[in-house]
């Protein structure tokens, strides 16, 4: 695993870094961590008033936005030798 990763980082950090390093099985780990994040976001969106298809779309869109944002940030950190915090 990448030496730029801080100890105690969440599993999604390891999944994304392994994907950036093209490790076998990394895509499945990223998909699984993204799915779990979506399950955590959906109830909050439901409380906020989203229902039905709007709830599904907002949940998927927000979780993909987070995953892609993390991938971009971690890629930036790797290219610049900065630790992922």
C-alpha cells in the first residue's frame, strides 16, 4: 500500500489508493465503499425531504461526487508527494 497513507484512515481511502495504483480487485473495493457510503447518505436525504426517484438520484450523484473528489485529491497528493490526510 502507498506510504503516503496515514494510519487509521478509513477503508475508502485504501480502496481509492489501491485503484490509483492499479492493484487487482481495486475496482470492486471502490464500488463496495461507494455503495456503503450511498447507504449512509440516503437516510439523510430522505430526512431532508427527497423521495422516490429523486432520493435515488441524489444519493447516487452525491456519493459518486464524493468518490470522484477523493480520487482527484488523492491523485493530486500522489503526484506531488504529499501525505493523504
